[in-house]
């Protein structure tokens, strides 16, 4: 039996060489042991967010993120001066390059990008491509599979001997490591889905050091193809260059041009030479189109019930005028690919076969088949089953949360338990139990969301250096390693969403909704314009799932154990966004949930039996590693927990687990086989999972063995409710979508039941893709079809409208919001274009994957004609990697006389917002100094207006709390009449202020606070 309080089921370094070290001969999984205690400098000071608050003074006894050197105070110590401003990303596939930890403080642990793996060393960048899995353990016991890093070649500069590798830049799924030894330098760009890696060098010849003498199968002109370790590589130099092979080294002067690329081919060394050369020719078309940026954008089509995702690659041609690159897609991408046809070859990867497309990106379309606040009470709302569930609910009256600890994880588990009880009790009109659960949620969340001087427990602390919100008491290294924030905070947000349906006043942004939003933004910030937190911290955009470790400093890469708790976070965003009327949050949750559901079914459950190595013997992986997977957990060797960890907490957001009912039954059967019989621990979680594949069998098991011990975050009332009602509804039906996000279809013996939950105070009609419609009264959940039921009393939820083309839809403006997008689709002109592919109109087309790019010279401008004079509010710029360092935003009524409304002299690119005012027909960006050797390049140039005059303030749904740290308000407040710096003022980039007689220029848009005086915060202000 497991102990009553088992360690958290998550990725954390409590026993780094324990169960997951079975393949130690191939990969060493190592983590750091250093812990830095931070002295308290004074009592906690609270920053208010509505009625809530957090502290910016470290609570007594609390720990900060720790790593090599001075990481706690300076997480940017391993970045170059070129690296993007703002909070550093964590929890990524390449995090050990930046968040150095443990025994590797100079370079990094292996970086599993897929299809290739990399590892920086003193002489350059090591490459590895593995097609044979290293397998440990047994098919009936604990075991792992990995495609371990085994170096084939090191790409570098002749003589390079760097003491460390730094991070020069990153984008959504690429990173650029950098090396320098004072004489020689190298920068490399690597990323998910990139068979090509790209290099820029100075100070010496390009040098490839091969592990053992390579076999060259082509060496012609600027290209050399060679085999090593059973695999094929190609090095592409500039036109006019040659490669010299001598022993185990390959060398080129690069004709003095300083750039090249290296590709790994999806062939084996035994392949015909002609086949290799043909592939090398195909790849060669893109070899000098260096990838300089990647970006994901998505839309949720509510009416069609689909989620569309665009994965865009920005390339810069080092020679010629080509665009696009070679792209390898993971299974969860190519199965839903639209508009592209893959090549015949595939790569082997830890996630399964990767298919290849070429071009500037690709798109996927997935069905969103809905989530529910809870399974409807179609089967336990009458008769003896009603008596059973009523008795079980009444047993929870006095302790619905049953908190097992006071840290962030165990508090979250208790809140989640109480939320399930509240949802069920409301369906069955047992208001005393519902209200008891809601009161516990309200009281505990309010406590956590309130900071005060000297408070050291149940408090959230914002660290400005790291751009993170940490709850104390922390748990399982959520503080020192930044582990698991999505796991922990998902429970808080989900419970807040349940409370919001019954107590909308509490959830308002002026009360405690702002604190809920901060937790969401910390774990997975959905707003690219918010500079307080990194964008989608915990979510790997390209792999389609979360990573749990903040630093990822393991020999097997980063890892994720409880995928279901990751989905709990995504579902919480859907529920919270729907309950509060926040489409941006809701749609972010829908994208996360839909994408990750596909990834989980591929990489944790391998529902088609195609992705795991055939000889591994398991059809389920409890932990996904960068290099493979493991039938094991961090905290227990019990089979019930190994399997159950990817099922809890069971909510209306976990119905995706039933998308493949035969796989559900196979996974449960494997559990019973490996366990030597039915499970004796976590039976409730496993029966609820089984109910998604065989609900009648699950119900029989519950009725025969009801005297079990519940999992710590579960109640018998919820377990019975879940299983009993699935037995009545049948299995989830993935063939039908709905026009409402809280809707689901079930099928039993071919007969469908349509379910929808309306948490608003107005009736709605839901339309399903098969033509069925369902009328749902205010506050009710309705089931109709094979089974019929209506219940529920939640009428406090917000109302939402279907999005159009943006993942963060603009609310319908009122008389003076300043939120009307004026520029999209209007006529744009520019001083120049790089080539015909980058026309000015592409910056105003509403497509974040297209862009305008200028000639490589100063000055340059881009302007848009709004068609008529319009009241203006703000201008939003979305820069490509080639950004403007110095530029002005100018307006004009006639296109001749220009007024400067914003000036930037030290821009850093990214997404920037400038407040403008007055009335004008023409708006332009006038660039005077480029930030890179290339031109000026904008994905989007957006002009907003729609107010009768003056600067305006956006709605609360898109504006961060004005007292929150380092926020970037969409529209700054008006400055004081004087130019002197003042607290509580929203300053845009470029604003000049005076302080103690000195002039300062704003570097990053923010709302000022006491303590942020210009001399104290060089990240925000520079002397001018």
C-alpha cells in the first residue's frame, strides 16, 4: 500500500538515480543538488490586484529558483546581449542551456529537438540522430525506452575552445546557442522539426569533427555528404566554397563568407548513393535559407468546432532569394495536416515517425469535441442510486476539500476535490453540501490571494527577475526548480471557475479574478504582449504538450509525468474563460486542450500502437522524456499509480481519455496483467478511466468493492457519480462537434445523447455538426436523446461570443473603447521590399505567418492608408527577427505632413504597443536604425481606434492589473503634465522622463510602482 501522503506525482529531482536510471549505461539522468537559501530582507509588501494581492518581498524561509552561479538573482547570466528582453523562458526542451543546474554549469545537457539531438561542448555543437532504442526493464514490470544522445559529429570552428555556451536568442520552438573564446565565435540555430541546423562563424575555418572516420559518399563543390554511425549527414557551404576531408575532420574556409548548414538525412548509410544525393539535392534548395524565427498562431472556430493551428518558419536567405525550409512533423501534427503533402521519407524519433514537408510552415485542423463542468446526472438522479450518491455527498458536508497539506500542490488537490463535490451536489439540488464546498473554496482561495506584511504562508510571491509567481509553501521544487506550476495552479483555477458560476462578484477582476488571471499567465501566459511572464511557459508548442521541469537538466532531456494534470490546467482555462466571459482565456484553453489531447493519445497511450518501439512491450508510458518514455513514476513502483498518474483528477475535462475506448480497455488489461490481478490502490481513478471504455464493467467493480480507500484528491461521491452516469450515457462520441465549448456527445449501442451546459443567465441553443439542436435554459445542464435529464442552478457565468480569426479576439467595442482594428486589409505601402514575397500588404492582412520585409538599408518606412481620417488609440507592431532598433510612429491627415507620436531609440523587437491620439488617415512606422544587419520586417502592423478623441483604455479582459509587476498595458494611461517620473503611471516604450535631474528613456512598457525609480531598474529605464 502507498503511504497516506505520497510524494507529488510529478517530475522533480527527489531521487534522480532511482527508478528512472535503469538505462544508465546509455543515458545518465542527473540533477543538481545545490540549494540556495535566501535571507529575508524585510516584511512582505503586498501589491494589490483588485481585492487580492501578492508580495514582492520573499517570505520568511522561502527559496528562490536556484542553479549555477548567481542564477537566483540573475537568470540572464547565460544570455548574450542579443537575447530577447523580458522574462526568460523555462520548462522547455532546451532549458538546460539557459537554466544551468547540477553538474553542467558551462554548456548543457543533451537537447532532444527531433529529429536530431544536440549537445554543446567547448569546441562547438555535437549532433546525434538515433534510430535504435535502448530498452531497460521488462514488458510486465517497470521499464523505459530511450533514443539516447550518442555523438556523431561536432560542428565548430577550427581552434574553438569556449569556456561556456550562451543563449543568443529563441523563438517558439528554436534556440540559438552561442560560443566565443575571444578569437573565434559561432552561433547555431536548432529547433524542433528541423533536420537542418544553421551556423555563423568568425575567426577560423568551419570544422566538423566526426566520431570515427566518416565515409564520404559525395564531395562536390560546396557540399559534402558523409556517413557515420549508420546515418547520413550533409554539410552545405556557401557558393564558391569547398570541403576537405582528412581522417576524422571535415574543414572549409567557407570562401570567407562565414555561414553554413548541416543536415541529417532520413536515410541509413546502407541506402543507395543515388538516393542520398537526391535527398541532398532536395534539402540543398533550402540549405542557405537560415531559420531566424518560428511562430505559432491558432484560431478556434466555434461554429464548426475546430481548432486550426499555423506553424510558421521565418527564413533569411544567406545567398540567393529562396524562402522556406525542410520541416519534420510529429505524429500529432501530420495526422491532422491540411494543405501540404509529406515526402515519402520519414525520420525515427522518440515520439514516433516524423514526416517531412518543405516550405514556410504548415497548418493543422483538429476537432474540438468539448468538455463539461461535470458528467450530467442522467443515471443517479432517481431511485436507489440517488439515495447512494446523496448519502455519499452528505458524508462530505463538513470536510469537502479534505486538505492533506498546506503547500500549493496539496492545497490544489483539496480545492479540486471540493469543486467536484460542489458540481455534483448542485446537479442534484443538495444545496447544503454544494454551499459548504463553495464556502471552503472561497475561503481558502481568498486566503491564498491575500498578501500582508509578514505573511509567509498561503501567499504568492512575484519574482521580477524570473518573471514568475511562486506560491509558498511551495512543493516538489515548484520554487527552486520552477517545476509543475501548471499542475498546481490548474487546481486553483478550476476551483475558481466553479465558484465563479455561483459567485460572479468574487470572480470579478476588481475582486479576485485578477489573481486567478495571474496564476494562468504564470503557468501558461496566453498573451504575447504581456511581458511579466514568458509566453506559454510550461507548454512545448511544437511537441504539443507540457514539460514539468523548469530546468530540464537531465541526460534524457525534459520530462512530463502527469499529462492529465496538464489537461486539468487546460480545462480550467476553458471553464474559467467561459464563466467570466473571457474569450482569450477560454480559447487559449481550447487550443491547449485540443492539441495536448492529441499528443497524449499519441505519446502516453500510443492508441494506434505505432509510436513506441515494437520491442518495448508496453502500450502505455507514464512519463514522456525528451529521449523516450518510461513505464514508471517519480514516486511509486506500484502499477496502479504508474497507470493512474495520467488519469487524475477525473473531471469533465478528461473525457478525451475515452476517445479511443479499445485503447482504454487495453491499458486497463495491461495494468491487471502487470499487477498480477486487480489493483488495490487508486482503484477509484482506474475504474473511472475504465468507465470511458467499458462503463458497465467499471460500475460492476465499484458495486462489488465499494469499501476501498479513495485517492487523496477524490471522493467516493464523485467516483460513483462518474461511473454510474457513464454507464447510462455510454462512450464519448468523437464524430460530432458542437457550437458551444461546454458540450459533449455520448453514444450507447448506437444511440446518441447530446449534452450541453449553460452557466450563463440567458438561454442558449446549441447546434451540433450532425444537425441536432439543443435548447438549454439559463444555468442548466441538459442531456437529450437516448437519455434525458436537466439540472443545475449556476446562473452567474459570463457570456461569450464566437471568435473570428484571432486567438485573442477583440471584444466588440463600446462607444469609446479604442479597440476597433482600423488597418486590416487596408492599402499599405513601403519605402522598399526585400523581394516579391514580402509585400507591404502582408503586414496588414491579419495573418501572423506572413510579413513585410524591407531592403537591408536605413532609413525605411511602412505606412497604411485607413481610407479616411479616424480617431486613433494605439499602434501594435509584431516584429520578425529583423526588427527596428530606432524608429518613430507617425500620423498624417494628407500623407505629406507627418506628426511623430512615439519615438523608440533602443528597441528590442518582439510585440510592441504604442499609444497614439488624435485623428489621422495615414499611420506609418519610420525606421532610422536597424536592429540587425538585415532590413525591417513586420509580421503585423495594427492600428486601433474607434473613440471620439484622446487616448483610451482597453477593456479589463485584455488589460493586466495596473499594480501588477512589469506589465505592458495595451494603452498607457495619460502621463502627468510634468515630465518627472511618477509612480502608478503607464509608460510606453520610448517615453522620456526626468528623475533627480537626469533624463531616462523607457525601455519596456510598464506601469510604474514605488521602488521602480529609473536608477533602480535598468531593465526598464536607460539614461538618455
